[in-house]
């Protein structure tokens, strides 16, 4: 069985993938940052030369929601590019032939009315609120493609997941994405008895969210069927909902019975962001977890791991 090196093992994607590998008995290296600092190019090469994994999954990165991206675009651009560049070039130099890079749906042009196909990357203007992050993700994906073209012994491929949520998510509103932020806001409103919850913008923007456990399944499938994996592949549900719908579905799960108000002065990001998953379905992957099921699982994690109490105490 191939030995997998997973970067970003303590993030949401990494922890869900680690749990799946443990359940399936799959050997996995998931070093801490103190063991493998991807911002250190020489140290990254030394680690790969010492451990020689059969395949790398690159899930490390600086991540965050709209507020975090707007506040620190320099860090989102430079850190994500440096980590990706250092890892990909070190993998090539260490002679590691297989690498799966995790991209982001932010790589696609802003405000497309249609589902986004893999060949549309870099075909238009990026969403300004997370442009730095998106540029870094596009550049790393291109680097993987270039290395693969130049070196026939290297097959470096990119999976592009839709927005993610699930167990081990970040629920802090200052850095969380939409679904965990909604869970936290609605839980706090329920506990405090608040009559209203604020939604940024009109709530009409549409988003697709993939349960992190489903992405973990896709990653393991990509390892097991690497030879048939396309060089660029969307991983999503193929279905999107308005922001208002996300609030309503989460309110049903959480049991919040108040009403919603809209702050039209707040940024809302892209009008629509839905991935075309035709290529993924043809390859054999279909997401299994519905939005309501996934929110229920994420909410259970939020309650049972102390997030609710810790954030309320601030």
C-alpha cells in the first residue's frame, strides 16, 4: 500500500482525511509544522528526501472567509504561493512522481452565471474579495501542470473542491466561511433568545458547499485511482443554494425560530459559484451528503467539541 504524505494535516480537510485513513488502515504521514515547514524551501526538500513518500497530497494553506481575505491579502497571496512552490519543486527534485494539489473554486472567474468548467480557469477577472488567495491557487495549479509537462516521471494533478464545511471547521466569525459562521450565529441567537439574525447583503448570492467527509472520500479515491485521475478535476455536489437558503436550512437544523434581517452595506463576494461536476461523475465520484445532513453533523461537532462555549466566552 502506498505511503501518503499529507500537508495541512491539522486543518479541516487534513483532519477529515486522517480520520478516513485511520478507519481504512491506510498508511499516512501527516507532519506538524514543526516537522515540515513549507515556507522553508530547503527544509521541505530535506524532509521529502528523508521520507520518500509514494504520493503527496497538498492540503496546507492559509485559509479564511471574506473578512480574513480582505484584511490580509498579502499573506494570503505570498504564503499560499510559497508553500505550493516550495513543495512542488522539492517533490520534483526528490524524485516523487505523484502529487495531488488542492485548489479552490476561488480560482474561477467572478460572476459566471453558469456552472464552472475546469477549462475556464484564468479565463476572466477574479473575485476581488479573495483575489490574493485565488492568484496563489491558480499559480500553484499551473506549476503542477508545467512540471508534469516538462518531466514525464512527474504526474502532478489538481483537485478543485467547492466551498467546504464539516467537522473540525473554524467557527470563529473572524476567520470562518459561510456555513460555520451561520452555525455559530444561529446557535448564539437561539441561546440568547435573539429575535433577529443579520445576513450580509441581500442573501441572494448562491453558493455550493461540499461536506468535508465527502472530499476526504474523493481524495482517497484519487490516491487509489491515480492513473485515471484527470490533471484538473472539480469536486463538488453540482448543486447550489442561496445564502438565504443556507440560513433557513441551518435554522431548521439548529431550531432557531427568529427572523432574518439584511445588511446591504456588507460585501457578499461572487454572485454565484457552482462547479460543473460532469468530469468528476464521469470519473466515478459523486458527493453523498446532503446540505441538511452535513450541517447537522457539523453542528454536532460544534456542540460536542466545546466550540460553542469557547466562542461564547470571548
